[in-house]
């Protein structure tokens, strides 16, 4: 897959997901809304390389390709999911893109009026289709 604009990660830490709050930078899509780690493609990087780089830049976590357990396409974006154990949030170092971060139950994100709508849709898609342990 070569044509994509960016990649996002549904990052579970225990039962919750990492949620970022977008800033109000002029020109930014969905200002002030709830976001997922990830962002725009640089050069000819793969979707996996893009989401792993963006996750490290935004929240300081260095994940590997084998942490990515799900992949789906939405228009020009690629979405991934990953699961880390409870307590992994202690290693998060906010990179300063946006207004901050927090953990949220997936259903709360899905139904939150401030969630970027197509991101909420993709979280819903993942939680309803993933195999359960």
C-alpha cells in the first residue's frame, strides 16, 4: 500500500485507549477535538513506519511492528491497533503536539461529542470485530 496520507493508532493500555486533545493551530483539521496518536506521512515511509514514528513523537512510546495487531483503511488514512499492559502509561512523555493526553474507555471515546467522528467510527469498528481473549 503506497497511497495514504497518514496513520492513526488505537493504543490500548489495559482496557483504556490513549486519547490526545487537538490544539487550535490555524488550519488544523478538527481543532480542540479528541484524537488518536498518529499523523501525516513523511516522504515514502510505510503506514507502519508512519504510525510508529508519530506515536513516538507524540507520546514518547517506542513500539515495534509486532505490537501492531490490526490494520484497516479509511479513505486516505490507515488505522492500527495495539495493546499494552496496565501501567504502560507511566512511560508516556507528551511531545507537545496538542493540548494534552489521557486514557479513556473505548466506548466513552466512541460516544463522546468531541471525538473526531471518523476516528470514533474506526475505534467502534475495531472493538466490535476484534477477537476476544
